[in-house]
C-alpha cells in the first residue's frame, strides 16, 4: 500500500448534480407509476406511495440540498477526512472500503464517530469540476483501497 504521508490535501465542494436529481426523480417516480396497476387495496397503495415520497425527500435533502447535505469534503494529507455540512457542522470521518469509484460515478461511504453512524456521498462527474473529479478517482485508485474493479 502507498504511503499517504506526502500526499497533497484534496478539497471537494460538490455542486448539485443534474444527473443525480434526474435519477432520483425517475426512480421514485417510476416506482409510483408502477404502483397504480398493482392489485393491492387502496390503503396499501397510499401507504407505499407515502413511503416512496418520504424516501425521495430524504435522499433529495441528503444528496441535493438541505441541512443534511455535505457542503465540502477535505481529504487530509494523513488520509483522514473532514466533512462539513450545509449547517456548518464539522465531522471527522473515516472512508470505508465499501466506497466505489468508477469513471462515471464515485460513492464515498464514511464512518462517523458515534454509535452506528455512517454517511454516503454520491458524486457524478457534473458535481465537481473535471480535474477535481479526475484527481479524486486517481487518488482513490493509488491509495490501494479496493474501491472499484474498473479502471480509474
């Protein structure tokens, strides 16, 4: 595994992603549309529709905006991460091996201090400038973490 002692810190300030927003709307909207032809009682359909709408709201706030959104991520030279929320809260975090890197998508899974706390950040290429997205993917590959099977 490579040494991280001399690695330059990397700061990520993701912007709202049109790709992610579109996928969230299509996935949840498609599930709502498929609900209508099902042979279920009306109350069951309404309950499932409410759960889908709550899921869309939660995912939208976590990834696209709101106080739960991660405003910036700082990958320090020692390999640790600092996450700053839209509300200004600073969270020390540890990158998990379950994270994923691909040329079209990066999913960063973090473990946060406290009992069973975790957070994921989904990054499509339109969330960061091209060079920063490339640097992130390259660094994830160089660090030797088994993040992805595809080339970085």
